[in-house]
C-alpha cells in the first residue's frame, strides 16, 4: 500500500497521510516528480507507456517520474523514479516548475537531468514502459505537440522548455 504525504496548495505538509487509490479530499494534494532526461548531445529521452497502463496506454512522454512517497523529498523521488523507469542514475537535477492540478489533486514538480550516457543503456521497467527513443533537440517541440504524446505532461514539458 503506497503512502503519500498530504499537502495544501502552498506545499505545506498537512498532518495526515494519503493512500494510493483512495479519494483525496478537496484542497488536499499529493506530489508527483517528473524528470526530463537530456543527453550530452541535447537529445531528449522519450518513453512509451505500457499498453496495460490505465491512462494513455501506448503514448510517449518525455519524462520519467511518479508519486513522491511519504517522507520523501521531490528530488529524491525524481532520482528514484528515473532509475526505476530507465536505469539511468541521475547525478544532478535542475528544478524547473511547479504545476497544480485541481482535477487530480496533484502538485507536479518538474526537473531536468542532463546526463552523459550511452543511448542504448536504457533499461525499461516492466509494466511501465515498452519502448524508448531519443528525440533530437531540434525536433522536440514538434514531437511534444504530436498526437503520440501524453497531452497534459507534454504541455508541462513545453512550458518547462519554451516558457
């Protein structure tokens, strides 16, 4: 059973926990870390979601990430989730933005990780991702606005990259 800390919209931790799958009260949020991985040549790692995922199966997203666990810091969650989903060990993170989703009771904390890794070293996480590809910097905007990408996440990525 996955536990999360509860937060208000100003990122103040509240005095109770949330449990994945249970309803979250109005005006209460949980945190999600999202990491865009950019290789030394400027290309972006795009991961294809497993076809068994509940939301956006088979779509690409230019991020790794997931829920921040109880007593975990968003940057620690970003490092953990990136390692789990890609096999990439991050050594430095650049925090980009914070996005609040009233609809999903979620506060998204976005990061960019610059890495210098062999492009064929990605390790897919079973039941999470089924394919990956590297998108050249000059193609990232058109990729993010295409119909193969998760709409909400990729709009946040566009905001992070292009303001």
